[in-house]
C-alpha cells in the first residue's frame, strides 16, 4: 500500500510576523486544546471536516449574502460556523460569567469541538476565523494534525473517516469607500426593519451594529480588518488554496467570480490513490480542446481511405434519416430504428456520428439484438430463432421556437 502524500505547512512554511515567543505561545495553546480533545473524544474520533472554507472579508463585502451561494457551489448542506455566534454560546457565556476572557485558547477550543460535530463531516464554511496571528498558527497546527491522523489510520478500516483535507481561504474584497457605504446602507435598512417589527409585533429584530450608523466608526472597522484580519489571512496565502474575490459588483457578477475561483480540481481534493485510479480517464475539458480538428481529420480520412463506404453511409443518412429529422424540426429530437446492413461495420457507425457532429447535431446509436422465432424443430421441439439487429438512432438538435398566442 503506498504511503499518502503528506503536507505539514506548520513545519515547512514561514509563519508570517509571529516572533519566537508568539509561536511558542501558539503551540502551548494548541497543544493544550488538542490534549483535551484526545482525552475527551479519543484519537480515533477526532474526525474533522473533509473541506474547510475559511470565509473572510471586509465589512460590507457580502459574506452573509454570498454564504448560501458558496454552500450550494460546494455541495454543502450544513449551516456555516460563525465564530461571533460561537462566542455567544452557553460555553462562552459561562466563561465570561466566571470573569474569564474569551481569548485565543478559548476560541480555538470552542471551534475545534464544534468542528468535530457529525454535520460538518463533509465540509463547512467557517466565518470569522482566524482573526489573530496566534489563531493563524493554530490553524496550521490543526491541519498538520489532520494529515498526521490520516497517515495513522491510512491502512485501517477507519481510513474513510480521515480523508485528504482541503482548506480554502476565501476573501471577499471591497475598497474602503464601498465598505463604508454598504455598512451605512445596512444600518438604514436595519433601523427601518426593526422600527416596523416593533410597531407591528410581526417578524424578528435584526442585529443592529453601532458602526452601521456612524461613517467614522464604519471606516475604523474597515481599517481594523485591513490591519488585523487581512494580514492574518494573507499569511496563509502560500499554504492553502487562496481565493481573492472581487465583491464590489452586483450579486450575479460576484457569484460568477466565486464560481471561477472554486472550479473543481480533482488532484487537489481526491485521495492520491483515487487520483491514480482515475488517471486513465481523460478530463472532458482536455479532450474538447482539439475536438474540432480531430473531427475534420477523421472526416477527410473517411473520404480518402473509405470513399465507397462513406458514400453509402451518406446516402443512408440523406434518404432514411434526414426525412424523419425534418419532421421533428420543432421538437429538436428524432428517434429512428434502422436495420440497414450498412451500419453493421463499426467504422460506418463512427462515420454516421461524425457526419451529424459536423453538421451541428448530436447523434447517439445503440444496437439492440432481438431473437425472432423462425421455425420449430419437430423432432426436438426446439424453437429456432434468427438474430435481428436493430440500430436505434437518436438525433438531437436545437428545435424551432413556435410563437404562441
């Protein structure tokens, strides 16, 4: 059994602006949290999400607006983990009620326990982490541990629970002017909504941030993002899949930007063993690059090397298929059953499909063999059959639009 490829970013990549003391503190924090997890759950149950999307962005960049679209794009069904909400959980409130600060150790501990929940097993969007340099280092250490667990259980029945982790850093970006404008707009909308809810008693109040009503505070919030969170996310750029999304345009445009960034790459997401197994099957995007040139080459070779057979196939198409296709010009799909012997040679079927492809149709041919009773052997009672070959041909094309009314 081959060894899994490993990635140990915390050991091989520089840690940005952390000094030696900060690195040591981060390791102490993480090691303490990890020891608690091992004691509480057992190593074999430390099963983290296969995919983690770390969603960051400037205030007003549209993280909440675009989360649902990102979930759909990646096929995720679980809700995102919003760290600010996690810090308002009963566990966090208990810490604060006891007079303790919710610092990096508490944030990392709460988050890692949350990530172990079954609903996040296939993947999750993580909103609001990391926000400090210590949290960045703890993230690297977590991914190191995920790879270590994968190596440990690779050749065991539990290997399916420790899959190749995929980590995405996604940053939605708008400039300061746009950020402030969106924050203030959100403030106006929130105020109007909450006033109406209070007046009618219908609906739920929205969170109302003081920074959404003051341009100076909104601007300061943006600068804090640039100086702290932006720096933290940038330090991960060379380690994980990094997606920098221009979020200043309309929603549809931003969604297209997200789609382009999250284009599926199997070699980055599949287990290396799976990639090796699939290597002989070409990727569709690769085979279509020269498809037109190859089609032209094949058609010319039919004319030059199999002229007589090619002529018979063309005659069959013109006389037997095209009249039926013409009658289905509105629907855009024609089904033809044929028993013509010209189709019995594989090269003839290839010719038929290529001719329709060149003319702008999509052709599919399926051979059905049917046993037809011919006579009964009176001595043995055996029914003798002949084999009937029926070629079922489906021709699809752009149908005609009918004006109605």
